[in-house]
C-alpha cells in the first residue's frame, strides 16, 4: 500500500488505500517517488493520515506544508493520526462526537 507525503516538512502522509495492522506502507512524494517505508501500527483506512515520525505531545501536525492541528498525546511512527490523538486549532469538536467517530471507525486507542 502507498501513502503520499505532500510537502517536504510534513510529519504525516495520506493513505491511498486501506492498510492492515503491521502492513508495510510505501511513502511516496508528490513526484511519485518512493521516499520511505514504514510499518502501520494499526488498521488505517483510505484517506486517513499515518505518522511519518514520532510526534511529541503538543506538536503541530503538518500536511501539505500547513498545520492541521496539534497532537494531544505522543504519536509514534506508523500510527493513525486522527481525532483520538489530534485536536483542530480551528474547530472545536465536542468530546461526544470524537468518541462516536472513534467508535464508528473502530480506531484502536
């Protein structure tokens, strides 16, 4: 499976298909060159983000060269980057909605 890293300073890549836990993911650049391979720590569905490095608690999440939120916990390399470990700085999503998203997506905590 592949994931695309849109900008050189991004710390996440977007999955181009579903990936199973422990599956190796090829990280490609915007120029379609393989730049890394990482192992997914959990099942991640198409269109979601995977951590390209260990991300510290409180660190900006960078996608396409722009901050899309801040981590609320440490996020290890290969983990799904989503509502269970990131909060938007633009939109305040109620905790009940976040819990429902986690439940509906079957996200491992």
